């Protein structure tokens, strides 16, 4: 059973004390409270992004949100979801839905990480990520957590395990997942199909489309 780290001695630096304090506060939280705290943090970042006007500020918010989401998704997939699957019958398939929602979010995250931030659809992509995550949080806290509370899971112990994994992933980074490797291999799609079609329409001779349709539908 994981144990809480002991407090440092009096010679510990101010930075070390601050880090230990944050870790201790996380470890004192049960698993559900810890995950809800993560949710609140990323939703706050989404709101900051929507209110920001400076492009540099937006880029900083996106980078922070991506890091938070990657760590959060990793701890859920490695600890919370497997533990809950062992205890939950899940006739409604909410765990499978959560997996798919993570998959979609991680594709968007991988695409954002491959972008410079100057692309025309960069901001739209992050907004879609925010909408997807907000929906995921609503379902997770509204359905999954409620069912989890009815199980025999020891959320204090699980909270400590989550806190320790979070600390390690935050320090070492989250290893590339399948979605990141897929985007790295395939690359970004470039313009959307609609934009490519629009560009093709713009290259047509004015009236050419109308004339062709008239010839096809004209009287014999």
C-alpha cells in the first residue's frame, strides 16, 4: 500500500518545501476529489483562453492545458478506469464511451502539438478540444463518479496512487501515446475538404458551372 512521503528537514529549500506542500495536499485528497480538481483547473484554462486576446497569451494557455490534459488522461487510463472496470458492471457502456472520448481528445492534442499556432484553424481546433473535454467532464462527474461511489473502491488509497503517478508524469513527461504516434506518422491534414473545394470553385471560369448545368438540363 503506497505511503505518503515524509516531510523534508529544515534545510529543505523554499522551492522544495513548496513542491512538497503541493504534493502533500494532493495526497490528502481522495481519488474523485483529485480528478474533480483537475477538471476545474482545465475548465478554468478554457475560460482564460476564451477571454484572452493576445496570441502569445493564448499559446501559453494552450500549452498548459495540453500538459494538464495529458497527465490527467494518463492517470485515469492507468489507474482510475482499470480500477473502476473491475468493480462496475457498466451495462450502459459509460467506460467504453469514456475511452473513445479520450481517444478523440488525444488526437486533437497531438494535432495541436504538431502545429505552430499560426495556422488559421489552430484556435478552432483548441475550441473543439475544449468543447469535447467539457462534455466528457459532464458525463464523467454526472454518471461515472456517481456509480463509482457505490462500489467498494478505497478512494483514499487510489487518490494517493493517482497523486504519486501525477507527480512522476508531471516531472518526467507523458510518453507518446498511440494517437501521438499516429499523427506523427500521418502528419496534419492541411486545409479542410471544404476549404479545398472552395479554392477549386475560385479557380473555375466565372459562369462555367452555370453553363454546364444549362447544357445538361436544357431542352432537346
